[in-house]
C-alpha cells in the first residue's frame, strides 16, 4: 500500500472543506443582507378573496419593515395546488413565500399529490390570525338558536342542509365537525364559492351555512340572515353578542376558523425565516394595519415560525381524523 495514502486522503478532505467554506460563507452573507431585492408572496386563490385581501394588507406593511417591495401574485387553480407547487419548487432563499389558509392542510389530505407541509415541502414562517365563521340561517327560518337547529337535526336526520364554498373549505369543515361532535346528520351542499352558496342561503334553498364572519355581519345587520353561533374559541368582535358554538351547544373544544399565515420552501435558512417572521409580526402590530384586518373580521393571533409550525401539525392531525370519520374525499 502507498505509504502516503493516509496523507493523500487527509489532503483531499482538507481540499473538500476548503471548497465548501466559501459556499457556507456566501450563504451566511446572503442571509445577513436579506432582503436585497423584492420578496414575492404567492396567493393560490383569486384576487379580491379573503386570503388575497389579508395577504395584501400584511404585505404592504412588511415592505416598510423589510425596506424592499413585497409583491403579491395570484396563481390560481386546482384548489390552491398550482400556487403551492410553484413555491415548493422555488429557490429556498426567502424571496418566494406562500400565503396559506386551511386548504394548505386539507388539500394534501384529500389529494396526496398536492404539495403540503405534511410532505415536508415547506417550513412555517409566521401565523397571522383567523377569520371565524358564523353559523347562520335565513331570516325566514323558524330556527332561532343553535340548540333548536341541533334538535331539528336529531328529529329528522339528514333533512337539514348546509351550504359551503366547496369540499374541504372551512365552511364545510365547520359544519362537519359540528355534526360529528353532536352526533347529528346534516346534508352537505357544496358550491363553487361563497357567493353562489350565499345566494341559495338567502333564497332559503339550503337550511344553514357556516359563513365567513365579515360577510355574515353584513347580512345579519341587514336582517337577511340570523346568526346562531360563531365557530371560534372566543366570541368575535365582529358580532360580539353571538355566542360561540362551544357556549351555545356546550361543546368544549369546538373551534374552526379560516386561519392565515406564511410559509417558505423547505431549506430556507433560519436567519432569513426569522427576519420574515419579525417583519410579519411588526406589520400586523401596526394599529392601522390591525384595524384594516379587523374590518375583514379577523381576530389577530400572531405566531412565530415555531408556534405556527406546531399549529399546522395540530391542524393536520385534527382534520385527518375528521375527514377519515366522515369518509370525505375529493370530487
């Protein structure tokens, strides 16, 4: 054996380390000066919707904190999967983020081919808050309280119908969880979106709906709908006199909301994630921004990257069980 073999191997190792050192230094330097160009946030749904609105309001103030433009782009299709796939395949440098809502968790459960945190395609950046739903019935309905609605469902199983913006949406999951926890049977009527569902609800062609709070408030205040309960853990400032589902139906632990946050491609450096999380927290702490988000019915609940990561894991576990029990699959 060559007497110099061990030395050659040592030299090769030293050369390899020397080659890696500049790359590591460069990565650290990139993180230190982040961001030095505009940041993109991909919204996987149409402009004008609640996910888009929340993201644009937050991004506007994040840009001031980061001192770089934060550009919101809508990449729609396949229930949010197209936008998610785009971000999952983007460079893990913090310059491309994904705005997420409940479909981010539920979508991959319904369709394993969809990119999601469960597949470790993303890492959490920051939680922003949640918009609760309000269980409403047409003003012409004889049902005036949630207990009355549940009693009616027990007496005539499957007769009461509920509208949603589609399978796996928070409207759908709010009612499904209620049905499971109270052991009643409700019939799901999915629509393409909330506007179509609301139209039939106002026409009393469906019995009820768990409607986004900002929209529900308008319809309740106009006298067209009656609010029975809110789906959040605490009462919402949007309709402070309306009890929670947990209160009205004596269901401790019931909580559903359209939550919002930001995630980045897996592999994004910790230092970059910390800067982005700090920017999101400072953006939503701004009083003017908080007021604008409150107008959308949002209950602010800022979460760090670690806290939002735990929240996403808990949501995945929760809805995996609900969907399995209900036998819900994509259609």
